[in-house]
C-alpha cells in the first residue's frame, strides 16, 4: 500500500512538470541567416562561424522541477566549447532561481549538447531559452547556399516526455562567393575574306587590324562576412585584406594568336621586333594598358601581382578588356577564344579562385570550304574544282593554297560569281596562278596541295574533280 501511495505521488509530481506539454512553442534558430564567403571553407579550413543566437520561446512556460534540453547541430561541430552559461533562461518575472548545467556534449569535436534545467521558478508563457555558440567544420558552405548549411534543432523534455513542441532543424548559416569571375564576348567584327583573311571588318565595311576579344570581370562581393579570428569577426570579405590576403593570380586566354604574335608597335618603325607581346593587350582595369606577360601562337598569359588583383577588384567595376592586334599579313583563321582566370590566396584553408569562360569567337564575313587534297598541277592527272554560289548575293571568290611544307598564299580567284551560278571547271594550275599573283614566292613544290575556297556570300559549294590519264573518265573527291 505504501508503495502505491509513493508511485501515485511521483506521478502527480511528474504531471505538474509537464503542464502545457506539446504546446506550439517557437524555435527561432537564427534571427537572420548570416552569409559567409565560400572561400573560407577550403580543405583543412579552421574557419569558426558566429551565427546569431538561437532562441526557443515557450508556449506555456516550465513548471518547477527538472527538464532536459537537447540541442543538435548538423553540418559542423561546436567551435568554442559550450558551457552551462551558453544557454540562458529568461522568465516572465516570477520569483525564484533556476540552474542550468551542461551534462553532455558541447566539446569542439561534438555536434550535440544536453543541458539539465533545475527549475526553481514557475515559468510563464513566452519564457525563452537562448543559446550562444560558434561552429567549425561547416564544409558544405564551400558551395554558395542558403539552405544546405549547418542546421540547429531543439527539444525540451522531462520524465514524461516533451514539455513543449520540438524546434525542427533549421539552417543557421549560409554562404555566397566572396569573389566571382565572369567573361563576356566583345565586338562583332569578322575576318575579312576580301583582304586575304588577314584583317578584320565591321558591319559598316571598315577594315581594322584591332579585334575586341571581350572582357573578364572580377567582382568583390562585399556581402560575405569573414570567419572569426582574433581581430575581425564581422568585416566583409575583401580582396587582399585581413583574411583574404592575395598572393597573385593570372588571366590566360587561349585561341589563335599567330597574327598577334607577328605584331609589334615597333613594326611602324620598319623593324620586326615582336618581343614586347603587344599583340594582346589588357586595358581598363589597371593603370594604362598592359601587354601580355607571355604570348605564343595559341596562348596569351597575363601574370598578376597581389596589387594587380586588388586593383582589378576595385577599379572600373572590376572589368578588364582584352584587345588583339594583328600584323595585317598573317592569315587569320576562325577561332574560339577562352579565358581562364585564377586568384591565389596566401592563407591556408582558403579556396583559390578558378574560372574558365568563353570570350569572342572569330568568324569570316562569307562562307568557305576546305579542300584537303589537290593534285600537283604537273602530275599525271588533271585536277579541277567547280564552285557554286548557293547564296542570294553576288560576290568575289578567293583561294588560299598551302603546300606540303606548310607555306600558304591567298589570291582572288573570281572577281564576281552571281547568286545561284556555278563557275566553269578551274584547274589546279589556275589556282596556283591566282595566289602567285598576290605572292610570287609561293611554289607548289613536289607534293600536293591543300586549299580553302572562300566567297563573299553564304552557301558556297565546291566539287573537286579529277580526270583519268586517257581523258575518258573522271571522279570527285
């Protein structure tokens, strides 16, 4: 009998602890999602985040007695170790005292924490529990996100179960890229087939040896807060400042630079110096124009110092324009230009910037057909081409021949070919004569030839015809 009386007493006391159980309390895991720079979450980073405090507002208060609060962090571990003082209870003014103890978890290698609340005050509606904490190991923030960052969840229970509705896991930190890089195409100038495909022309028909490759833009997104360090908790991520110290960087453009490699401003003085790399020039984002650091037939490299990177991020909206200068004689071929940009940070654990994007693509102001094989005009077989204008306008036809030694020359083949018309059969010997009229040094040599037939119109078509030695049959290839 005595046993039953004690059990009943315990049950009544426990029921008193759970007054208002399963009420709709409010879990505010963050008062506003702080955004951190993605760059701070590289391999082996030690970035420590300070999100806003997390607050649980009770629907009915806490009865005198004992309760247990479990807080679960996902997507990271506690930064600075939690203590009993990390969780603070605020009540509506009732007299009494309460004690909060950290009974498990809360260390820098853990992601859970359990607190025991010895409640000496009768709680009221809208009483709050507030957690102040930091986070490390939030590696998911290495990719910009407002939903996949670390989350925090809350529960409060007593011996009978839930005292109030659980606070579901909610994201408490997000990230944005501290620095973004982009590329854009430039002008619509085209390779001018009427000038031997060695210069460019614009929509008004004006020829030029200068081509707009496009631009690369570096944007310093100042909305991303720094990770915590001893000196700076909330300052914005800024290139080459505090935690974003820059070692240097580069912008590399790939494409056909054969004609730019042959160019030099010194050419106007009558010499052939081409070591200044002024065939590709950067402008707008640094003081004055800057020539490529190195220039090859297919790559233009601009090596950037830390000061250069910082200047680019803060000058003229961070946009660097790139111009290609050509010598006006070297054959231009259609090419796609691509920019690869990088920024290297000095601080370990930061993610270096890396970007690749398309710039301007060069194209010809007409149509062309490549012919991979033409027979030697002095050989045993007669070889001809038949050219058709499949477009809607009349235009000239040009031919570029290349011998087996890689030497090329371009000449005018037909002064005019009307829309819808086809030319007579033209022998390889006539093609050679056409290019030699422009470049008398060109020779066939002892081998065969390659050709490109170009028209000042769309839809050019070319057939390659060869006749047998007895003149009775022919074939195309």
